[in-house]
């Protein structure tokens, strides 16, 4: 089912079986919407005639309408949930992944935050957890929606500060220290370099690299100049630039982090990208077996596969993180990041 035609052939009939349920749910919602409007008018008028203040009557009318809409829309909500679970589970299995609607715990979320890959958030929501293995490395991806609380003279409200994917890749051999790849901030690079010196309790120094294309997009900081250059060889920088292209410039940033349990013999790479909300089943007001619905979701799973392959391909296929764990710092192997 990795190709679109196979996905259409397998998922189309499964979605078609749910079409009658969808039509019934849409019909109920449409009738409920009409009923909610009528109820709001009647209740508002009745309470007004009974002598209640207009604001009170209006609030009561709106509350009644919302209650009716919630009742009418419940089957659509359940259908959306069931279709999303079924589609993502089947598609993930076809790509050799496991899927869960929510991560059991947001993997290494505090590490993403402490390294500055994502901003502080007052409200956090996580969903769509995928895990798998490629080229001997464990791979995990989940979506995060982060919001910050803001205040003005009239109210408190929340704004989205990050919506995208958080990726954790583990592989054999411990990474020493921290090597951080963040976005180039132009005139603010000096301030960024100063703040990184004591960020998260680690003394991160700016690392100069010779790749001009890479330097236009990224800034590199690390605790060890030798280790940083061992990890960020031309091979890996090409991979990260390729990932930037795959994600269409969605502010990719990453960090190589030494494992918190050194005896485990594993290091990790954390990647954050602002991809927006993905892996959704689409509108329940359109036919479920619509080709565009399946094609869009299939493309998103292709994106996961592209990310895994871009970062993890072994040197015989063009280098990458999979090669970075073979050579030691100081090795002359050109393909070992």
C-alpha cells in the first residue's frame, strides 16, 4: 500500500462501507442545526416576554442552541474519530510504523524545550504518535500544539506558538555533549550566540562551518568543536538541507544530545519542524472514499518515510546519521557525520 493506487484499492472499500453512516450523521446534524436556530428564537422570545432582561434571555437561547448542536453533531464527531484511527493505523502499518492517537508520554519533550527547539507553552496538546525502525535506528514522531497565555485589558487569551512535529531518533554509540543546529537569525546572531553560552546550564560555543548554503539557513552551537564537526560533515549537512526542502521550509531545527544513561550506549537526534496539523481524515461532509482524501493522507505518510530515509540512509546510499555512528571523531571516513 506504499503506492497511491494500492492505498486507493485497499482503503476505498473500507471507507465506502462507512458512507451510509456518514450520510446519516450529516443528515442528523443538518436537522439539528435547523432545530437549534428555531429553539434559540423561540426560547429567546419566550424569556423576553416573561420579563427577563434581554442579555439573560439571549444567553439562555444561545446555550440551548449549542446544546442541540452538540447532540446533533455527536455522530459526526465519533465518525471523524473512528475514520482517523482506522486510516492512520492502516496507513502506518503499510509504511512499517506503529500508530497511536496520542503518545503515552510526550517523548523527550523537556529536552526539546531545554535545548530551545520549541518555545515555552502554557497549554500543551499532543497527538498522532508514530514509531518504527530504519537502518538500525529507532524513530518516533508525534505532533505538538503549544500555546502561550496572553493578556490585555479586557481578557486573557491563548496564541499558538508552535504546531508541528517533534521527532526523536536514537542510534548506537553515545554522542558526547550537545551539538545544536538552530535557525539563522541574521542581525540577532550575536545575541543568540551570547545567550547560548549559558543556555540550559551548558556552555555552548558557536561552531563555524564552511558550507555557505547551510550557513544561510542554520547556526550551529556545541559543547565540543571536534564532536560538532564529526557529526556535521558535508554529508549530514546535505541531508538537513534536503529535509528542509522536503518540509518546504518549515523551520527545521535539531540537536544531537548525549544519552542521559551513558551505559545504554545510545545517542539521540531530536528534530522539530513547524508542519501544522497533519494526519487528519478530512471533512466528514464529503464522501469518505474520495480520492483526494486518501491521496492527501498518503502524501503525509510519504513525508514521514522521506524524513526517515533522508536522515538515516547508510553511506552506501548517500550518507546520513546511520553512518555517523560508525566512525569515531578524527576518522578520515568522508561519509561519517
